[in-house]
C-alpha cells in the first residue's frame, strides 16, 4: 500500500516537473541543455562505449556467430522489405514519371532510416527499467544509459545503411550531389533519436505501459511514413495523418539527400532541424529533472 502511495505521489509530482510548452520551446534553455549533454557524453565517452558494447553482445553471448547476429538481423529485415515492397509490389506499380529513380532505391532510402529510428524508440524505453540496479547506485551516471541504448539499437543498422549507399551507387545510377548533405541528415537523425531516448526512458520509469504504446505506435507509424509510397498516392482524407507524423519529415530529408538529388522538401528540413534541436534539449532537461525520483520507482 505504501509503495502504491509513493508511486501516486511521484506521478503527481511528475506533472509539476514536466516542462511547460513555453519552457520546452525555449531556444536558450535548449541550447544550454544540448551543450551540457555534449560535455557530459564527452566526459563519459569510455563508459558509453563499454555500455554499448555490453548491450550489443549480451543478447548473443555463447552463440556460434556471437555478436554478428546483431548485424545479420537488420540485413535480413531490410532485404525482406526490399523484396516485398521494392520488387514484388514495385513490379505491379505504374510509377511512370512520378519518381526520378527506380522504386527499390526509393524504398531502401526511406525505409532504413525509419527502421533505425524504430529500433531506437523501442529499445530506449527500457534504458532505465532494464538497468534498475545501476540507476539505484548513487555514483553511477545514469545519463549514459539512454545514450548506450540508442547506440546499441542503431549501430547494427550500419551495414544495412551501407547496403543502401552501395545499391544507389552501383545499381540505381550513382550518388547525387546532395550526398554532401548526408552528415547533416544523420546529425539531425541522431539528435532527434537521442532526445526521444531521454524522454521515453525517463517517463517509462513512471509509466510502464509506455513501452507497449511505443511498440504499437512504431507498427502503425511505418505505414504513415512516406518510405514505401509517395504522398500523392495516399487518399485525400488520410493524407493529413502523413503530415502529422513527425517522422515523415525526417524521411523526406533522407530522400532529398539520396534519391531526389535536390532539396525537394525544404519545409521538411526546417521542421526536422527544429524538432531535432528542441527534442534533444527539452528531452535532456526533462530527464535531469526527473533524476531524483528514478530510484524510488524502479
């Protein structure tokens, strides 16, 4: 009974700790938070690397191929999606002149960044809950846990992303000039994913059902992200859902860089940059404000 009362009290206090909209959007506070986060990670980089390595290898310890399975699974998933959506479905679609390149490369370029984000979202919700023993240690810097979970979820997709680049270079007509913007697109992707990692891992400590909600969202969001179709293909009544999905804009950024070869979606770049900076700053601030209470609920 006492535990339940404590949890209720903490949840009530949570509502007071969560920043207001004006505070969350404050550029100055978010800039200070982003800089503080960068300094913290720089100081704890060796611990981040070690925690990431442990998360990647732990699940397949003792297997014949060991940690290689971590990289094989994403490759199999991406290849399966490519075969189904890119070749089987693509062969039945009349894309005509609506695409400046082949449909399989369009699928790959939109799908792999989304799968990377999906893996990060589902994994980072358990960053604190799955390491409760470390969270309760006063001297342990728990900020590294969401970062390590993000890295462990994303690194296995590096070979799959490499497959996208190789396919585009060898099969789909080469890289466009906009590939020089790829580091910027990846930086925004990382910032957005890390900000969400701090928000989700912190809130899941109080609201365990959040893990299931995120898992359901990821399944649904994939089909409302323009990774396997053009927005014009979506019926009018459903099209607003496409633009309400924040991950649609990130997908358009990668498609501009690797597929369209031009800034075909300028609004997507502005929205993604704003979201990446704001979510990372506000997410890190929220995580820090909730820090005194994690030990009590885990």
